[in-house]
C-alpha cells in the first residue's frame, strides 16, 4: 500500500503535463491510462521522481491516500460517465473525483448530483493554458464540492499560473459553475481570435502590408493596452517561416474547426436570453470558414467591390483605427461574456464572484491580457455591476474609440471585406444605446398576425388591437 497524494487518469498531452507539473511541485502522483499509452510505458522504462505509473485500476486507486483524489484528464462526453462507473465500485464515501476536461456544464451538474447522492465529492474543473500551461502553470476554474476544493486546494494553488505571486485558481461555485466559466472563457477566446483575424484581413488587403510588416504591427500593439497572449502569438505566427524560407501562414488553409465550447456558449446565451452576439458570430465565422467548397463557387458568381489599397498618407491613421476598434471590440465582447455569466449565476444560483474570475484569467490561460485588470478592479468594487460598458474606467475609452470602429467598418464595407465580429460589436453597441428601438413594430406585427398582445408606453397592462 502506498500513500500518494493524487491520481491522474488519462495520459494524453494535458494529463501528462499536469502530472509532471504536480510532481515537480513536490507531490506524489499515481497515473493510469485505460488503454495502452506511450507516456505510461515511458514512465515504466525511465522512472520519474514522484510519478508512479499503474496498469491496474485497482492498484492505482489503492495507491492513493485517503480521501482518494482522482483527476480525470480524458475526453469530454461519454468517456467521463464510463470512467466514473468504472471507479465507483472502488471508491469510499468522501473520496474525490475531479473532471479536468472541457466538459459540458450540464453534464457536470448531472454528475455532481449523481455522485453527491453516493457521498462522493465531485469537482468540474476548467483548465486553460494548453500544453505549456498544463506543464508550467495553467489557469484553473474548479466548481462543485467546496469540501473537496478544501482538500485539493493546496495542490491547485501550487501548480496554477501566478499573477504577481497570486495563484490563478479560486473556487468558482457549486456544481457545473467551474466548467461554465471555462466555457465562457473559450467563447471569449473565439471572439478575441476572430477580431484579431479580421484585423489581419484589413491590414493585409487594405493596408497592403506584408507578413513581416503586419507581424511588427501586432508586436507593437503588444506593447500597449492590447497586450495579451493572443496578440503576442499572432505577431510570432505571422513572421514564422518554414525550412524553405516561406511564411507558414500563407500556406495554412482558411478553414478553422472547433470542438464545441464556443457553440455551447452561444447556446447558453440563447437559452438565458443574453445577447452574446460577438461570440455567437465568431462561432458562425468558423462554420462559414469550413464551407470552403461553396465559398470557392461563390467567389466566381457573387459580385462585390474590388479591394484597393489605402493611400500611403492614410495608412497610419487606418492602422491606429484598427487598433482602437480591436480594443473596443474586445471590451464589448468581454462585457457580453461577463453579462452572460451574471445571467447564468442568477439562473443557477451560483453566486459567482466576477473579480475572482477575472483574476484567474490574468495569467496562464489563453485569454490572458492586461485589459483584465480593468475588469478585476470594477468587479472588486461592485460584484453586481450593471454592465462593464457603463463603468468609469472603460466609459471614456469606449466613447473615444467608437468612431474608429465605425471608420474601419465603413472601409471594410466599401472594399467588400468581411469583418462580421467587428460588425456585430458595432450593431450591439448602437442597438444598446438606442432608447427607442424598432421593436414597437415587432410587437405590433406579432399582435396583428397572432393576437400576441402588446404593451404600451403610456398605459400599463397588455393590449390587443383588431388590426383589420
Ligand atoms: C484553453 C483552450 C483549450 C482548447 C480549446 C480549443 O483554454 O486552453 O481554450 O481549451 O485549445 O478548447 O477550442 P476549439 O478547438 O473549439 O477552438
């Protein structure tokens, strides 16, 4: 019998790197993979300090100290349910299962209830940062059993990324909240990436710059208020050449897939009536990118303006407009994402702490950015903030930058360049600040064809008109 601190099931890239991260931080880790696995084989051949491979699930579980803490790093979906069923006969009351995959939050809610009935603690834990983050410090979003969080928090704090010494992990809330917050993180990641890609299109075709020049623009933006991991890697990607001396970016197919977290964010926003339009549009942009064959046909049939380069004298101003539009787009997208989390928190009674969530996002994760400090300070002052767009620290930037967003969209329209998420940002912005929208007409139409009734501005109650 051994007494190892934690067990990890699933030795794919993320599982393996987390196992090394935990072991490097002084904890003993038992590891197991259901099927034959190279990483497990290697550990048998070349033992690594504090990492102990197992081929038998029984021996793996019995090697752990009590209460047993088992981290699942396996594919989201059915495999998680299957593995829980495999583990259950071996577990005692008070043991802890942690699901570290990108699981759907409603599955996590169901699993939490199922395991709580059996007195097994369950944590649904979002982990962000990719392979490198898993090894050197990810951002961690644990939700579920608070008792279990207390058991594992010392490990999590050690292995998490640090933002000025502060670990990027905090208890998120009950049942599926950790996975929900990770899902919205990914949704925001989609819109950040899409806004950057649309900026790249404008820089490439309207400014007429080459890859190195565009790379330098992103690198210089990364020195200012846009400083973030995604801007940094974009600068690096654009200047990377292959062994033949050719820019890799020029040979990558323009068709981007997705694993589902962005679509889940969009689905949740539809369910909760939270207009998270930029994330949703980013998901559609990926789907549209996948229609490459149709797009090839459309390019030969459907007319539009020819792209022409902006004059040299206007180029610098245009680039600065893109920078401002990108920053404003980011602000609107995060405001939408945090409003969605607020709705979810109320709907599911999660009592989310938004300053803590923004703090977790500041290091280790894919959307890490200086900009998150605005969000941390605003929500630290008031967790019930009506909207990030109304805050003192952001309001002036928003008002100053909105004309740049308009400018680049006008140029994109006139040049026939598709910038759907910039569009979406501006549509949302203008709709949001409109006191009298067109929805009076929608109400009247619904009442006309379906007697759905309408409300009035001058009287309370509901009304119906015989329109014919
Ligand atoms: C992260 C990433 C990670 C993964 C995305 C990719 O936070 O570390 O978001 O979770 O890379 O799921 O998602 P798509 O394949 O849907 O782009």
